[in-house]
């Protein structure tokens, strides 16, 4: 599994959305599952899968699937 597939699977698992309904334009609070609790579950699972620790500002800035990819790529040097 490559990093993009892992990243997508973390979203599907953490937010408990079906992979058929998932899309890369997903944004925070756009679906009921991505509320504050879902957000922390998502962050925790991403940290675990990629063996990183987010800084507080990154957790706050993590507002969409695309923004998360940008943060992971630019700050944590994870290639997608």
C-alpha cells in the first residue's frame, strides 16, 4: 500500500465513511462524522500510521483532505 492509499484508508476508518462515498474534496465539518471528536481520531490515526507527531498549529490547520496532504508533504516530508 502506498502513502496515498494509507492516507485515504485512515480517513475511511477514522471517520467511518464508506470508501464509495469518500472523495478527496472532503472538508472538516462537511459530514457529521468529521466533527471535533472525529478530527482527533483522524489526527491520532494519521500520527500512528505515519509515525509522526503533529504540532498544535498543524492539527488546527488540518481542515480538509487536501490540506492534510499538503501539511504532511511540506512539513513532515511524506511523499504521495
